[in-house]
C-alpha cells in the first residue's frame, strides 16, 4: 500500500515538472481547493422546527395570480 502511494506521488511530481509555471499554479490551486473541501468536518443536520418563523414573513394575496403578458413580452404599459 505504501509503495503505491509513493509510486503515485513520484508519478505526479514527474508530470508536474513538465508543466509550464502557469499550469503548475493551476494544479496547486486545485490541490488547495481539494484540501480545504475535505478538511472541513461535516456539520450534523439540525432538525427543522415547525413554526419557528411564524408571523415573520407574509405572502401577497395575489401571489398565485397569473402575470400579465406584457411582462413576458417585454412590452411597457405606458
């Protein structure tokens, strides 16, 4: 197992050395992205609380009404 890791590492280094400096920077950026992505512990899911924000928002009475054709056709009303 350790041999496989060392072999992969040496192959990666060999390939990396053949790239232009700009491409090497892209690889480095991607490696840092992956390290950051997988280093953060997953937050446990919190259960939702029914009615937690009750009374804090409202929806207009005409929310489900059809929108005028002028809106979709880009026509102005005036």
